[in-house]
């Protein structure tokens, strides 16, 4: 007896092409979002590494000592450095997981490992049940 698959079957050959394309589109969109997020994080870290705030501050102090700038000019220039620091701080705060403690991350990883183990156990139990039923 030939068995026909239902239209809702999970067999990839019987899934309607619109569902497959939607699934692929969502998967691609998720990957694009992850790539975009990683690129943003790389940009923030590169900006932080290239900020050279200490060099700017030391140059200002040296110019103040030599009399090349006045105290008022120094204060105005320091405000620009403060704004740069604030912008970098805001960008760094947007990075995921940067403000987590090591202990918190370890507990989070342990919890995820426990969840993975429990899902593996459920899948193994299900596999054994299916094998018992159909063998």
C-alpha cells in the first residue's frame, strides 16, 4: 500500500515552496541581524582603541604649560574630550554582556548546559520510545 503524505508533512519535499522560502528568508534575516550586530560591536571596539584620549589630554596639558593656550581654551578643549568619552561610554554600554560579572557568566553558561542536557535527554527518551514502538 502506497502511503500519501499529507500537505502538512514535515518532509522537505512536501513543504510548500512559499513556506520554505519564508523559512529561508527568516533564517537569512536572522543571520544578517547577527552579522550587523557583530559589525557594530567591532566598530565600537575599534573606535575605542583608536580614540587616543590620553594623547589628546597630554597635548593639551603640554600646550597649557608652554602658554600656547589659555585656561579657557584648555577648558573648551577638555569639553570635547569629555564628549568623546561620553559617546564611547554610551557605545560600550550598548555592547551585549560587557557589564556582566564573570560569576554571572559562568552561572549563565552552566544553566544553558543544563538546558542542553535536559533537551538531549528528552530527545534520547523520545528516540527510544519510537524505536520500541516501531521495532
